[in-house]
C-alpha cells in the first residue's frame, strides 16, 4: 500500500480498506470501486485529499492487476504494448530498467544477473530491486550483531525508485530516507542454490505488500562485503502490544490477526513457509498496516539462522510486515 504525508488521507484509505466485505466485493475490480466510492463519500477529506487518496488506492489496484494479470488492457502510445496499469505502463518501466543494465554493475556477474532478473519481473513502479552504489549512502550507524551478521542503519541520499514519470519516460526517486543494511558474509562462495533462494526472496518481498521490502544490494568497499538494503520499519508487534495493550480495541486486535493471516497466505501461495513466526518477527508500521519478517529460508545463506532481538528494532512501517528470511534482518 502507498502512504501519504497527510495522516488524514492515510486514515481514510485505511478505513476504506477495512470496510470491505470480501463476500460481496469478491474481486480486485469490485474492491477498488468500493474503496473509491468510500473515499469520495468521506466527509473528513477535502477535495484535494480525496484525489490524493484515490491515487494511492489506484497504485495498489495497478499492482494487483499486474500481479494477477487481470483487467482491461490498453495500448501504450510509447512502447505499443498492451498494458494493465492505470497510472503507468508496466512494460515501459521494465524497458527502462533493461536499457540501464549497462550503466551499473556489482562487480559480481551472478549478483548482476540476479538483480537484472528481478527487474525484468518487476511488478510495481515503487518496488524495484536495484544495485545501490555505496557512495549513495551516508551516516552509517552500527546497530547490532548476531553471529556473523552485522546490522546498520544509514541514509540513502537519493532514495529508491517510487514513481514512473510518463512524460519523461523514466523512474523518479523518493529522495533522502533512512534504510537498514544487513551485511552478508562470504557471498562470493554462495552456490546456485543460494542464488535461487535469494532471487525468490527479492521477488516475493517486492511482489506482496505484506512482506518487508528489500530495495536491493550494495557493497562495502572497505572489505568487499555485500549488504542487503532494506526498508526501515517502526517496531515489532511484541513491543507494539506492550506499549498499546490497554488502548487496543477488539476490532483492532482482530484486524491485526487478519493482516498476519493474509501475509502467511501470501507466503504459502508462493510454496514457501515461515518457520519462525513469533511477535518479534512481525513488524508494525505507523500507518497501521501489518507484515511479517523471517518468512522462508535461505538454506545455504552463510550466516546464523537466529539473529538477536536488537536487530528487530531497526525494522521501524505500521501496517504489519513479515520478513522473507529465517535469519532476521
């Protein structure tokens, strides 16, 4: 789900999502129309806020249409291909990414191929796996260590891709924001099985909104270690319940359970399992949306399977998210 800087808009969008009766609105098109009409009828919003909210739900609708390959198509005036999205052409985004393959490299052919394959299979304009040059990061802060895995926070100077500019025919970047870095040891010795697990992780984490988003990889020039670049979230569910236990209504508690169930269903539908589900691996975002960490395993990832609890504290987003790795980021 997309988010706004306007909390009234976020709240209205969340109400629209929470009001859906899935027995009546049983496909993505009916659900979108219901949410749209709910927002238009919301008296708490000004007209410009309603427009912003509708753009937000349309981005989600576009992602659903592309993911499920459903909906009415149109012919793009730029690439002449049939496209499903409303606000952009998914083929133009992929073509743009392909055209830039020669403009970056990780220095590792296997890693390059992995990232390129993820980009070719891209589902969303704001969830693009990429190679992140280390000099685009600053203000590194060591956070925690679990076995061989070191966790840092940092500032991404220009930020991740978040929107397709149809006029300029290029992806726009979000701008400066905080991210989490997880150091990966011995990637050079990773075998094909590790790469397949990594590919599955990267694709699924950017395919479903309930999974913690991974933006891609970078490399520490001081020692050659590769690092995962991950979205920075707010807190885990355990801490959230400790802080807000007496303020939560039963409706809110049930909604949290529904979010968790939805996230697990996504994972299982991808023929994967979580294997380490607990409240410390379920992350909450300030916009009230749930997801999960620690989803399915990199069986051959050369680092410990259980990270320390401090690592979870860096995952600061309030919907709920699940991690896509048995080793916590």
